[in-house]
């Protein structure tokens, strides 16, 4: 996935990556909300098409979603993983579980 490209760049260049967590939709209820209630059918289709195109160079096939999830617990868990020195593996696992 994308982490492979980041790792390759880190080997070639003297860079340090720092992932910053943020809630893009903090108003989303804990059980999520249907994408249909937030976006028109045409907008959802266009978003999915664009996301699929963006994943191709990285070998990522994105799954289709019907709900926009609340990410607060995942963000809290990622900060715990960071404190334990396991952020990158946690991030990769959650990314694959949610998006693919």
C-alpha cells in the first residue's frame, strides 16, 4: 500500500514522517450516518470513481461503503498505538479494514 512508497522514500532520503490524526466530520453520530443522507447519488458515484482511480498506482482496491463512520474511537486507538510504538502497523491494519 502507500506505506511501501513512504518506506522507499525514507530509505532514499533523510525524512521523518509524522502522521497527524484529525476528525474530518466530528458531528457524525457514534453509529455513523448513511452516505445517501449526506451526498447525492451522482456525487457518491463520482467520489467512488475518483477514489478508485487514486488507488490504482498503489495497488489499492477500495470497497464501496453505504455509511460514513464516526472515526473518534479509531483516532483514540491510534494515539494509544502511537504511545506503544505501534502506530504504523495499527494505521495500516485500520486502513485495510475500513477502506478495502
